[in-house]
């Protein structure tokens, strides 16, 4: 089924059928006992380990195709699976199995003067569509997280990783079946035809409740423009690090290097350094020198160029570029106010950090910057569901509806009200 | 501006301009002190009372037009404003003023082993579009609630109430100005041209973050089909009351009459009565007799017709009809399982109630029915933000994304994470 071409109508019919099966599976999952879901997740992890060789062999085919297609070394590295990486994927699924079951958890409870006892309890969202690009591990992470939250999921992976993802998906389906849950709870779209994405964006005749796009700007923009169903937007991470004049210099140097250089390819990596003009004489040079010494290219304004000989001028485009590479844009701003203005103009509302000892500056930054994650005296690279203690995440949502920041198991749920009375009528 | 016709392009330009002004106002509101918002709300309430005569005069013109246009008595009653009703609208705004300010409230807080202190705090959503029909009080309720939550709002009222709503809106704008907040924080669309709704559904060039439709099925369906921005769906209230064989008979009779007949025109009114087949001999007749005695028309299945001489046969359409009138559909079902099946098939996911003494039946009903509000031994007419202790509501959301159930001040917010560190870098 993977290799033969699909006509548009055929794809539409197939996707609609997947939607119907997902809805039916979601009904079963919504009331499945926590223990049964845990059992399925553990069986999935075991199946992944047992199928390591098959998964790596499937991945070898993807890698060959990728090399032929001229994927960049960074892309090929994201795609590549090794025995250790498959083990890490299985461990991730086991970690999700070990999380508390969110479904039925009481989020809030209060009593009314008339004796009504009101509880707000978590429920599944329904059917989730995840559209992602090259990393095959998303297949397992997203599938497992959706299941834990009692949702059915339709996974549409990138064409680069279709063999790897299919092999991983087979293990997830096996785990579901071993636990007596419908295999259709986690479906993988078995075609690389882009028409399948179009069908998902139309909502599969009402059988898709929300779409989570995970990928580059063009994918996310297509999803946001075309989707007729709610979307958990995952824009890029154009993260800023602002160094206030009150900042401890050593800390600022250490945080700037970590925020930019620890891993340059993740969405929590800093892309722009903003330094308080009042600290130009004291903080700018040591920070730029440390970044440069760590192998980072610096593009900056006049002050930056005057300070660091190797720096080149930043263009307007640089301020809105997510490099995902060892490059940073840098400039002076007029205090926290100037930082807030710059961030308001260029940020993708993902993550921003302030380095400061002045509590008022921090409070102003925290109050006025409207991004999903704000950090004080900590690296932007902490923008991660695992680092937040959520166990696992499907991505970082940059929108303001429903989910924001790391999307973990809880963010993949809705809620309902349960009200207990003793015969109350409304006067 | 109200009375002259608008060409499509003119409407588009005007709406786009409203969107830009709303976005600018939202930036101011997002960081406005709680006290300033409270002051604005109190000034609005005072302005409403002071302008009572003008509002009633404007309403008189709407009533005249409505009578000419042949509105039903029920529609005219919803439209009508009296001195008492204007006072009640002002009291409602004052009650919203007295609520706790949600913006900046800490929803959750936890520490990480590495010393990071994480807080999840409430933020405004941004710009909200409210599209509603005849009731002019929604102008004040929605405007005040959105302001309290730090959001700008664009209100599109029904053409029936355009004069009343404009007069009320003038008082809201006055309150904002008296408190030194931008009047554009609450804008009222000054045209009855339906193209204005179309522009809102397109999202006003990214300046509208969410749409709240409040009205009948055709409005809500248009919004859900056409909207390119997130929607807090407010479907109709096709509410069910299920009477289990374990129900206390007196309580069941009392609850059925209240759920249906207290007010028949609200979305929390019961529309379908489901009675456990095991209680056919004991419970069915007294409940039907009480409903009939209270003036309710009953449409039912064979058992109902055999029990109540005045009952008429229910058609398939009856099971999916929100009567909003003194009519109920009624049938026997096979226990709680049968009730869950019927509700799953016909419910609008708004509110359902179970009358039962059997805790297992209640637990099954609460676990398996996926509606926003579930009640045990209480009237469906409690489906209301005020009755839930939320102070006020903009409606009852029937979707599962972001808001569900009564949409009060908290449901009109988003959140962000504030993380305090002491120099942590990610290993």
C-alpha cells in the first residue's frame, strides 16, 4: 500500500475511513481502564525492543533514500536510528506508561450554597491528528502520549521517514492488540501523497478534533491557513535572551553560551541576544567573546560590530530568523522596555529569558512579554516538557488556545463537570 | 453610520480597521492594573443606570421594528428592555467588577529538582469576537466579561436589537474612557450588513483570536463552517433527563417538572425524558402525569402513549429537536446503558442529568456520557455560570477545546509559564 500511487479520490476515501475507525476507537479508549492503557504502552515498549533489527533495517532504507535525495547531514542525523535510539524510544514509551492517568482526574472541586457538589474532571479530547516531518521517534512519542490521554490518533509522518515510522507504528499496533484495545486507536497514514494532509486539514468529516503540526515554518503555515479544525500551533522557536544592566556578569556569560550553543538545533535554542545599553561597557564584550570562543557566529548592530571584530552586520531579516545553527543575532536595547519592544515585534511567542538581579525589571519582563515560557536567570534550553516535569511532550505550543507551552498528557485532555445533588430544583 | 448601506469592500475596510484598533487596545488591557479595569466596569454600570431612558427609548424603536417584522412573542420578550431589566444589566456589570481579577493569577506552581521554580499564570486571550442574536443584554455581559479578563472584544449583535445594543455599548465606551482605558477595547459593529460577520469569520487579518457565537443553530453552524479562527462552539442545549429504576420517585417527578418547565426557553431546559424500562410500571406514569399537569405536551414512544392518553407519537426528528417550549420527548430505555446510547446518539453534548440512588449507575453515567455538564439528582436548569459560582457567563460551550461548559472570566483567559532560576544551565 505504501508504494503504489494514490489518486485524489482514493486518498479521500481512505482518509475518511481512517477517521471513522479512529472515532470508533476513541469511544473505546475514553472509557478504557487506566491499567489497560498502561499495559498497552508497556507491550508497545517491549515490541519496539524486540523489533529493533526490523526498525533499523527499515531506517536503513530511509537513510539510503535520504542520501540519494540529498538531505543535509543535520536532516540525516535526525532521521537516523541506532540500537541505542530505538532503546531510547522504548524507554520514552515506558516513561509515559508510568505517568499518572489523566482521564477522570479531578482538576477542581467546590460546593455551592444550595448543596450541589461540583467537580471538574479531565476527559479525552477525542481524535487527534499529528502531522510531522523527519524524526521517526515522533511516531512513538505522539502515539503513546495520545493513548495515555485516552485519545485516538492519526499520525502523518514525513515522507523521508516513512519506512522507519511504519516499522515503529507496527509495534504500537501490536501493543494495543496485546492489551485488548483496538489497533485503530493509533493509525499511521500509509501514503506519502500530500492529499492525505489536505484531507486531515478538512477534518475527516468531523472525525478529527484537533491537529498538532510539528515541523518547519512551511508545514505549520499550511496547517494554520488550511485547517478547518482546531490546531495546536507549534511555530518556530525564535527565542530571545535579554541581559539587563543588573545581571550578574558571570551568570550572563554562562547562560548565553548554554542558551545558544548547548544544542543549536532545538526550538528552545536562543536566536537573539539583547543587551541593556546601560551594560554596553561592562557586559557586551565578555558575552560576545564567550559566544565567539564557543564557535558561534555573531551578527549584530553597530555596537556589536565595534565590540567583536569577527561580528558581521545583522540585516532586518536576521531579527526574524530561527537559525537552528551556531549563529546568533545580537544588539543593544534600551533597558527592559527596549527588550520588551523588540521581543513584541520579532518573537514567535515561544520562550524568552531575562538575566537580571533587579526584581522590578524581572517583574516587568514577566508581566509584559506574552510568550508561552518566560525564564529568569535560566537557560532558554529548559523549554521542554521533560524539563518541566511533564514526563514527555508532543511539542511546544505557541498559540494561546487550549494548550500553551509544552504539550504533555494533560494538555491533550479536555474536561467535563460532574455535579452531585440531592434533589435540588432551580428556583 | 448605522443606517446607510455598506458595500462589501467598505465593510471589509471598516472591519479590518476595527481589528487593528482592537489589537492595539488589547495590548493596553493586557497590562492594565486590576483596579483600573474594576473602575471602568463600575463606571459602565453607573452610565447604564444614568442612560436608562435613552436605552429604553432605543429599545422602543427596536420593538416597533420587531413587531413590524413579525417577530414571535417569545422573540419580542427577549428583546424588550424595561427600567428593571436595565438595572439588572447594570447589576450584572457590577457583579463582574467585583470578581477576582484573573490576569496574573497563579494557576499552578511547582519546583524542579534543579531548583527551577515554575508557575503557570493566567493571561488574556487577546481579541475576542462575539456574534449574537436578539438579547441586547449580551452586549453588556460579553463586553464586561471580556474586559475583566483583559481582552479586547468586537461585538456583533443581532439586527433586531441594533438600537438597544448601540445605546448599551455607548455606556460601556463611556466607562472605559472614564477609567482612562481605550474605548476601542469594546467595539460594537455599527452595521447590520451580514458581510461584517463574514469578515470576522476570516479573522480580521490575524487580529481576532477567537470567536464566540451565541445564537441559534443556523448562526452556530455558519460560524463553525466558515470560521478561520478558533471558535468556542455554543451548540443548542439538547438536554436529557434519565430516570433510573433506582430513582426516588418523588424526586424524579419534581426534577422532571423543574428541568423541563421552570423556564422552557433556556439552553439548560430538558428536551428529552428517558425512563428506565425496569421502572416503567412504577415511575413512568407519575412523571408523565406531572409534566402534563404542568402544561407540558408529551411526544413519546409506544409505552409513553399507552401511559399518557394525551401523548402523541414522537418522530425520529423529535429526538434531535431542541423545543425551547413546553414540549418534551419521552421514551423507555434499557437502563443506564440504554440512556448512554440514546444520549450518545442525539445529545448536543451540553447537559444531561441522571436521577438515581444506585451509585454504580451514577458512576457509569458520569464516566461514559461525554457532555460538558453531568448532573446527579439535580435539575438540568442548573447549567449556568452563575449557578456554578462563576459570577457570570458568556454562554455554555459545547466543544471540547479550551473552554467547555459555562464560559466565565477564567475561560476567557490563556496562561503562560514563569520560571525563576538562579543561573541554571541545561546539562
